[in-house]
C-alpha cells in the first residue's frame, strides 16, 4: 500500500465550466489537483515510470500530474473526486503489466491458410484465357 504525503499535493480552486447559472459565475468550485510525480518521495521509481506513461496528456513537461474535477456543484465533492482519480491512477501504476508470451499459429491453422491460398490462386488462374502453344 502506498501513502502519499499531503504536502506533495497542491490544490487550486477555479471557476467551473458548464451550466449552473449565477452559482457557477460566483463560486470557484472546480478543483485542479497537482502532484509532482518526478519529485515525489512516496513512490518507487518503477511506479513513477508507469504512472507517467498512464497519465498521458495530464502530465506536464516538468513531470507534474494535473487532475481537474468539475462534475459536482460542491467544491468538497470535486476535491474528493480529484483525489479518488489520483488514487485510481496510482493503483493502476502499481500493477505490473503481464508480459505477452509469444505463440505460434497451430499446424491446422497454417495448413488451412495454405489450402485457401491455393484454392484462391486456382480460381484466379481459371479466369484467364488458356495459353496456346503453336509449335
């Protein structure tokens, strides 16, 4: 289990987009959660690398992960939502992906493929006019 230090997280409250009328225009309910992945001391290096791969466009050039939550009208619920999303990403990064085992097609499948190719080539060859030899 991984525990993050509260000091590694920074939260910014900004005006939420979308409908909501006067409440949206007056209150900063949207949460922007920032987590410095590269500078974190709580995560092992291999988890950091996987997290940076999973994060995609949410990661800045400086290695800071930005999660924005604005689904709810309440600031506190958006804050919880952002933290849950961060926890989910970190959980996904802790799971080591399974290595793919090389497999070969079975003998029967190879034989069927060759048989189909032979049948198709015969069908196409029969569409041409016969060759005439005048010796």
